[in-house]
C-alpha cells in the first residue's frame, strides 16, 4: 500500500508538468490579467460519481487539461457506492429547485448513456404507497405536482395492485412512477473513469487536499476587478498516509465536488464569514435473504414531511434481490459506517406496513451510507410547502472566479450527475458553450 501511495504522489508531480492537449487553443480567461501558466485548466476535487462526471465533461474541451483529485485509493468509495442505486424520476423536490431540474435532465441523460454504452440498468418503476387518507392526500398532491413538471405518474386500481404485486399492502392506494429505475453505480463510475482517461484527463488517488488559496496578479485586488486579481488557484495536497510531505499544483478552475468533505474545502478558501458547518445523515441498509415475498417493483412508503430521506423503502439490485433502506440517523462522524443494531426494529415496523408477509427473520443489517447535509434536520423532500427542504448548491462563488462550489449533493445526486456536469461547464464557459 505504501508503494502505491508513494507512486500516486510522484504521479501528481509529474502530471503537474504536462501540457494541455492543444495548447494553441483559446483557454478561458477570468480577467485581463488571467495567467496561462497554471499546471491545469481544471482541477476537480472529489472522485465520486458527480466529480467523475464533471471531470469527464470538462476534459472534452479542446485546449484544456483536467485533473481529478481523490483522497481514497479508488473512485466512488463514499456516498456514490453506498446508496440505493435508484434512478429517480424527479418528483420530490419542489417546483423550481435545482434538484428537480437536474434530476429530470440527469435521468434522461443517464438512461441514454446506459443504453448506448451497455451500462447495466433496469426500468423497474416505483410504487409510492399510502395506508390512510392522510397519506393518500400526500399522493394526490404529489400527482398534481408531477403534472406541472411533465413527469408521468398514475394511480393504480385495486385490481392492478393485486395482479402485479399481490404481497403488497396499500390500504389507501398506490401512485406509480413509471420512469424510476435502477443502475449499476459501480459500472457507471467505471465507465466515467475510463472515458475520462480516454479524453486525456488525469486523476491522482490517495491524495488529500489540505489547502486551497487564490493566486493573485502582481497588482493584487482591485475595486474595478470583480475577481480581485485572481489568476488561478493553488491546491496543496498530501498523501493519505501523511508520508512524503506536501505538494502543490495550480489550476485556473477548481471544482469542489468533495461530497462529504465539500464543506471543509469550502472553508479552506472562502473568508470566515462565509464558512459553513457540515452535517451528516447516516442511512442504514438491510439485506433480505428469503426468496418470498418476491416483488418486481421498487416500493416506497408515502413521503413524510421533514424526514431527512425518503423512508425505509424496498429497492432491487441488478440481480433482482431485495434490500431495504435507508433510514435516517443524524451523526457527527462521516466515517461512522458501522450498522447500528438498534436501527433494525424500527425498520422492520416500517417494512411490515407495506409488505406484511415479509420474513422478519430474513432481514439483517447490511451496510451504511452517509449523506452530506447543509443544516441539522433538513428535509430530503419538498413536501407541500417546502418547509425544511434544502436544495443543491452549485455556483461559482462571488469574488472567486473559476471556483465552483457543489454543496449538499445528496440524493438525487447519482441520477443528476451528468446534468450537474453540464451545469458546471455552463457556469464556467456559458450555456451551450462551444467545446
């Protein structure tokens, strides 16, 4: 392992001396004094599915160079690989949020990519299940909303419910989302990583970012320059094991896609009055070892306003095996991935409401994932009035041209990844910018 980490660090230094693929092409300039002497045009911090998608998107631009910096020994080992692998329809996130727009766009891009590149996926559909009139009213409101954003949903008849999923209990009704599906997230990330490489992009692993600092022109900040004389950014890094000292590279653009570590990167660069506090929601997943009941559709309880997630639902893997989760547990430590046995009993109670014939003895603790949150108790769904709901933050920070912040990128981040990548490119280069 030490040899691997050491090699990664030496690779970083070597990559910093590489030239863009076409150094004669026009590069983006952020001010009239913008330096073209940076080691890279784009540095993307964080190698999850979103960071991979962004790096791949930016690497397609001629005359540029792109590097992806990841602190672990392989990409996608945090939130990107510890989730339900669901392709969401985009129906939970309110009328005008980034989550709604990017989820719908990302869903379409993702289905197209999976189809053309043979990435395993399935259009499973999803049932949202109501057990009483109050929950049914939530579904009625949700159905009306989906019409306004042109995402199809429909209520099922009692006969349809019984014929298609006879083991499901839905006392009040079922709203079906036909565009929901699942994807092999590991295969998706493997494709994105390979495509980044084929486009000439670089990546360095085992590398922790310890500092980000703006590099200013000789004149320094100026009232006439909204970029405050910033020409590039200096990124300080060290190896994950702490050996080998600190290294530095420079980049014209820095994209903070660090997921669970994004707030820390934000606070490295922005002034103290713009610092944030990171919050984390832990979700436990539960395996199911019995062969019955066997369902073919994703099953979700009616959304609970104010909940940090979508409830303990049933999803399927690519082999058709059922799993349950995640639940929501607010934690302080984003590295705490140990399943908590105390979560099992409450999860079983929820599961039994919509799948009463489930074999309780076959449900067991499986794995955990951590979702980055922007405030304590924030909701993962919009609800009726949006109270407690928090949207993605994806923006070029004021006064820091070329620094794009991605904060609170939780669900539906996997579904939205390709659309997020488009948005980051649009922020840096303008909508429909020529590659």
